[in-house]
């Protein structure tokens, strides 16, 4: 079955960096659309970035600060986050969509202190 397991979250000061990882299994990773999303306390789900075999894509809110990458040999998706701000505090998820179904991990918490 499809599994996505995020890691790498934590507490960081404003201006700091974190790299999130998402270990995937149960599907053909190299050809999959993969995404990072987040949900801040009391807010809705926000799409941040996506990658497929063609390219990478970013929301305006993170463009220039966050960088998505993938290692198809390790079936792992990454999100490098730089210049973090308190408003980046959220639960971060990786996700993929296969056929008509969407799959999510359990999330990893990122907290940015001011």
C-alpha cells in the first residue's frame, strides 16, 4: 500500500533553516507527482510545492525560500526551507495522487520562533 512518512520538523528560530524528508513506498516514485502542503493552526490546507518528471512548482508564499527535490534512488522527497518566518509554523505534509486517490503522510511539525 502507499505510504508516505515525513520527518525533519522541529523548532527553529526566525531566519533559520530546516530540511524536511518524505520517505515513500508502495508506488512508482520516479514517475509520480509529489507535493508538499502545510496546515497552520486554525487555517486551511495550503499547497506549497510540487514536482514531477517535467519540473518543479512553487506557491508565491514560499518561492525563493523553499526548494523541493527528490531522490528517485531512495524514494525520498525533500523540502529545503530557508529564511523561515514565524508564519511558516505549521504541520507539513507530503502527498501524492495516484489515479483518482490522494495519499498523505502523518505530517511533521515545524515551529518557527520569533
